[in-house]
């Protein structure tokens, strides 16, 4: 008798799988959209993330905040989505702010030499406050 293992599912396709990308949207003020991320942002989940980011940039009229502090992994596919988001925000006139303070995210963006292309804040309040967000690098 031989044992046949069950088929594997792709990482990031099962919302209940440990580490799967999780997204949550809030709007703390008029014209402000916050997209909170948690889990793994890799090749398998980058398309889902990109679709969510595009939708949120379309919904924001003033500021779009991407909270990346809950990510446990960020691949270059995710970094490309972030760069695309920065470009789309610039075209739409939306202020894009990253909430990171996450070594996984910060290190990859620095290694790719693109960290200086983003505006950073430490909290949502700082990102949307009267003084606006500040570059922390």
C-alpha cells in the first residue's frame, strides 16, 4: 500500500492559510483611504494586492495610506506594485504615504535603492495630519 499526499495549494490563495495576504480598508477622514496589509506579499499575492491598491487610489481624493507594518514577507513583485502605486498616485494627484517601520519592507526597498521614492509616516494620524507626512529616511 502506498501513501499519496493531498495536493498542495498555492501560497496566498487561501485566505485562511497561515501567512496568507490579508487586506483591510478604512477611511479615517474624508478623501483618505488606508489599506492595511498583513501576511505574505509575494508573487502569488501581488496581483491581488495590485488590484486593491489601484481601487484604493481611485477612491482616495486626498491621501492614500498603505500600512505595510503587518507584512511578514515582501518580494520584489510586491515592491514593483509599490512603485506602480507611487506612479499612479502622482498621475492622479493623490498623496501616497507608506506606513512601514517593518524591517522586512524597509530593507528590501533600501536594497533595491527605491526607498527614497516614497513618503513615510509612523502613524495614520501623522500621514493625514495638517502637517502631512514626512520622509523619515
